[in-house]
């Protein structure tokens, strides 16, 4: 089974794209556990909160693997939690830096779409969003993970994502 993870700053269309990809490939999209956590407990997170978010996401991903077809779509993963730890706390402990099972492909969503505020989003400022995009991209590069930057309208993003997935994994091209 292949794993594709949506990656990048908040409010860049990751959830919408994850759902569309799961529908296309008739598989499972694992939601972002951190969103659930912050909606319940607030988004003033410390390192223990980020550890809990990471564990929760890992549990959701494991359940998704049991239910997915030939590709699992993740709406974030531990790599993104590590970046959030840096952004929110200024550094990360070794346990949040270690990624034992990265995705096969990351779709890095750019900040070229309007920010949509909600009760748990942090950074609406365009300059901060651009900095966060750069940090998420740098993290993928540092870890030497395979990724494709996704830009444009909702339809353009879906087309680019489908192309990246089927080019990277030809066995999935039949959808």
C-alpha cells in the first residue's frame, strides 16, 4: 500500500484535497487529529499536547491502513507535528523529531489560496504563511522525502495531485 500525505501550512486546502483524492482512489482519507484535539482542548499547545496529537494521529493512520485500498491519504503526519513544535515552542524534542514511517509521497500545499479563519487557526498574516510554507518545505528537503508542490485553484490542485500520485505510482493510475 502507498501512503500520500498532505503537508503544508494551515488553510491551504489540505483537507479538501485529501477528501477529493480519497474519493477518486476509492480509499480512506485520515483526518488531521490535531484539529480534533485543539477543538476540544484549545490551541495553546505545549510539548505534551504535541506528543498527544502525534500519538492520536498515529492511531488514526493505523486504523486507516486497515481500511484503505491501495493508497492511504493522510491529512498530515508526524513530520508536520515536528514543524509545529518548532513554530510553537522554538525547538523539538528527539521523540517528536523521529519519524519511523514517513509517507511515500508528500503533497506540499502552497499558500496561494485565501486564508480561511476558524477558531483554531494561528497565522492569517501572508508573510507568516509564506514563512511557514518555507519551513514545511525545508523540513521535507532536510529529511530527503519525496514531495511535489501543489498550487492553484481547487481544480488545478486536484489535477496536479492526481498527476503526482499516478506519475509516482503507476499502479494507481487506473484509480
